[in-house]
């Protein structure tokens, strides 16, 4: 730990990593609350795996076609938003079961990504970091993008706070009160998609859903007011990402995996605490 604190004062890449975790925690705390309340964590998981297609495609066109301006994160944003809109529109308009649409997009997105990665010359090291997370590779440019997306996400969430909350708790009641339920449901999905893109840079595609849902699940055990759950989730997210980074630094472990283990352990301890308290 002392090595981490010493290097944190001297190494810019470590400072970038810490700041990235803090910024992502703000988005996951706010949007993750909506995701858990609306019970659409499975949709967030599907979106996180769909973006592999966008990552692979962006990398392929960048190297093979010479589109050097196209970065993997651009493909991730496009694919995440597209998959969110497809899931929402098909389930609402075509009256398809959401689980069927989600399963199809999950499989197709992953397949497209694997094909593009396979056809791209060279070793796609940066794509591997998206799969498993590598917060130490976050650059200054990435931080600017994360910051802009973060500001956009939180601003929209706050502006439409009451409407989104109504749709999360009682869709039929919200409709009777004149709330445009379809629009706000799609908004929730798009906010979720952008949050997934942000979180992927910290913990990777495989564990992204845990960082979105676990802090909220823990916070909901202690608070019943939504805004309190959001604030607590943001703080917990910052603790988990910073703690995961610090604990993984000296032994050279994957920071994303350590972050999720820390969050998972805290969640288990929280459940045990409330179980013992009820028995007394």
C-alpha cells in the first residue's frame, strides 16, 4: 500500500486511473440505481457484451481500412446505444419477449466482435483490456471523454429524475399521470448503455454489470430514499475502484477483478449482517 501511495504522487498514469474510477463511480451510482429499481440488470449485461461487436469493428476499420480517427470506444458507444434502442423498440413495438431479443443481440454482438477481431491483423491488446479491464491504460484523452459522458449522463438523470423514477416504480401509474413512458424507458436504456461504455474501461466487459449493480444493492440495504441510495452508491463505487486499484498494484493483479471481488465481499458481508440482525 505504501508503494501505491508513493507512486500515486509521482506517476501520471496512476493518477489517471484513480480519476477514471472516481468519474465512472458517479455514473454507475446514479444510473445503476435506475437499472436496479427497474430490474433491467440483464439488459445492461446484454449491452455490455454487444459492444464487443462495435469494439472489433472499429479496430478492424481503423487498421485495415486506414480509418485512424476511429477508436474502439467510438464503436462501443455506437453499438451500446444501437443495442439499447433495438431492445427497447422491438420489445415495445413488435411485442416480442424481451429475453428473446436480448439473447439474440447478446449472441450476435459477440459473434460479430469475434469475427472482426479474427480478421484484424496483429495482436489486439487494447481490445483485451476492454474484455478484462485495465484501468492503468486510461489516458488523458480517455479521461476527457469519460468526463464529458459522465456530465451528460448525470445531467440527463437529474433533469428527468421524477419522470424516470415514476417509470421505474410504476409504469401504469406514470402513464395515467401523462408521463411519456416509452420515451423515458428508452432514455433509461440509453443511459444504461453509456454507463456500460464508461464502466468497461475500469473493469472490462465481463464484470461491468457487477460494478453497476453491487454498490446499489448494498446501498439499498441501508437506505430507502432513492437519492440516498444514489449518493451511497457513488461513494461505494469510489471506494471499490480506488481500493481495487490500490490492492492490485503491488502484487500486479488485474485491478478490475480485485475491484469486483472487493464489491462482492462487501455485498456478502452486508447480507450476513442483516441476516444476523433479523435473527436477534
